[in-house]
């Protein structure tokens, strides 16, 4: 199946995708800040450069995009019909890197919270953020 965009348009669209300060990440950061939590961002010294680091709670938070991290069973994770093999390999590497970071952080004594993009949609966001608050308050 051919791509619906020409090469230049596709390249432009892909260049606009951010790796940091995404809308889902900003939602979580604003929520945490409003509830008195202070954090560091994208700590390069930690495996996987977690999106949010709460040193006081020895907790890291990863805010995953469902597509980019291959969220199984999620309607937002659909393998593209063009360059399928390349995308499957790319997303597979992302998942492998996530797993490696998770193991390293766990072994170092960090608590890890994964929040998926789909868990921040308007229908479920309140429940997701309530669970996050409960999880942090049990530390």
C-alpha cells in the first residue's frame, strides 16, 4: 500500500513529533506540580532518561506514547501499512530499551510508574491521576 503523503510531506510530519514535553507528559507534570510534588526532568544519569524523576520518593515516571512504545491491545497502537518491517523493528527496539531501563532502575532501587498516553484521555484521566497520587503517597 502506498503512503497517502508524498515523501516531503511525510518527512515534515515526522519532524514535528516531539520526544520531550509532549502533551501527555505535560498533563502529568502539571498535575504533580499542582499537588506539591517537585521533580527533575529527563535525567540523563538514569537508565532510559525517565520523563519525570521524583528523587524524594525514589520514583521515576515514564509517560509512554502508545504508538512509539507498542502498547499491546491499545487502539492507538496500529502498525503502519507502509514500511511495516521497519516500523516493527523500530518499535521493538523501543520496547527492548524500555525493558532494559526498567530492569536497571529496579535493581538500583527505583520505583517505576508507567503511564500510557491512552490512560490520559479525557474519559479515564481522572482515574489515572488519582491512582498516581495514591501510588506516590504510599512511598
